[in-house]
């Protein structure tokens, strides 16, 4: 597998490490605006890793292209598709995800897959929801909550999301509500524990609604403090950390099993950049191996037909799934 990686921030670095460690990767080309600055970061990854100067219009041909740079993903994805590459995007901005989903017909025509979001949330959240789907006769609701940020770009994105309109799916239509509203106490796996979560401009519902036809409600929330909410309308008051600390994602599915109402919950506590890097790298390998459900542009809840296998492989990278009752999930 020949892989191309665009972007080398907190998440991009984790993607590079995961791809370089895979026996399936023959070569990895990292595209960056300043190759001399990032080359020392990649010296320990092996001789088959190369850094090049480039942008969306001059990416090298590869079997798969992972986009981990903030902004400009749609143009880069179109260029990669035109070159015959599968595309995996570490995206969480709803507008960007909508644009990537719009590449569906182009990707289908070329027999390629565009994974519109392969981070922690959305991304890992989509796989967790897909794994829970198998245990229900009918699903009524899917709720996603996340805590933590991957790196500076992710922190700035979450800051802006709290001030923007949230879009949830309710009774067959999209509902727009104010970001920072709808406080809900959510319990994540330890060591994160309980956190107040709020509506925000998040992309999970855009990817989960097509994967759960007939579902009555799909919503997502973001953990935030009172200060986060008060200052969300202002520029960030202090620079974000180079990489976030431990975060978490939690997926709750409600529905019917054998005529009775059931609620099932899965979660993961991990540094968001680590989770995003592992999910994106694994999605890249699944795309080139033809393990996704179909070509086209979609989220992982639609593309992964064997979520248990996807989660088992993530477990080898240290991404451990916990069930609500406190034990670890048997995959």
C-alpha cells in the first residue's frame, strides 16, 4: 500500500506513526508546507517515509490519501480522487463533512471510498454506534457525547462549535438549536468520569442518520465548562495545548429488543489525537484492502460492516472499549 498523508499536526503525527508501523504500508509520503521543519519528526519512522513540499493540486499518486490538515479538505479530496486514490479525512466540521459527502457520485464512478470523518467523534463514535446496532430489533435514538481535543486545530474548532448552531435529527427532520444549550450530565469511562455536555455544531448526526434509517432521534453533545460557554463567542483567551490530554467518547443507543425497551452504552477514554490517529490509519488500510461495504463517500457507521473486527484491531493499538456496566466489551 502506498499512502499519502497531508498534514502533520497532533493528529497527523499519530497517523504517520501508525501507518509507518504497519507491514501493509510500502511507502508513506507526507505533504507539508515546510518539509525542513517536520522532517526531524519523522526520522525514527523508517526509510520508507518521505516528506515533500506540496498542496492540494500537486499531491503524489497513492493507493490512499489521509487528510489531516485543518481546512481545505474538499479540494484535496477531489484532487486525490482524480488521481485514483481512496481518501480518509480527519474532519469534524459539519460544513466540511457535508462537502465531503457530496463527493459520493465522483467516488462511486471511480470505484473509490471517501471516509468523510475518521477521528474520535465523528469516527470512532460511528463504529461504536454500528457495533451496538446489531443487538436491536428497532433503534429509536442514538446519542453521542465527546470530551477533550486532539490538538490546537481541534481545540479551536470545538471552541467555535459551542458558539454555532447545533443540528440534531428529530422525528424525521433536522432541528437547529443554539450551541451551548441543552446541558446534560454525561458519564464517560474513567478517568474522565462525569462532565456537563452541551449542544454544539458537531458532525456526528450528519453521518449517523443515513446509517440508521427510521431512527427517530440522533443528537451529539460536547463536554464544556462554564468558562468555555461564556467565552465561546470570543477569540480563544490562551493558546491551546500542542496535544490534548485524556478525552473520551460515549455512544448511547436506545431501541427495542424482543418487545421491550433497551438502552446500550459504549465508551472509550483515550487521548483524542491517539484515537483519531489510530482510526484514520486503520480506515486507510481497510479502504485499500476492499473491506468497506461499498465505494462512495460516507461515514464509518455506513462503511464498516463488521464493526467488531474494526474494534478488535483498534484494541491492538490500545483503544479499549468499555461497556456501561463497567466491564470491558467482549468483541
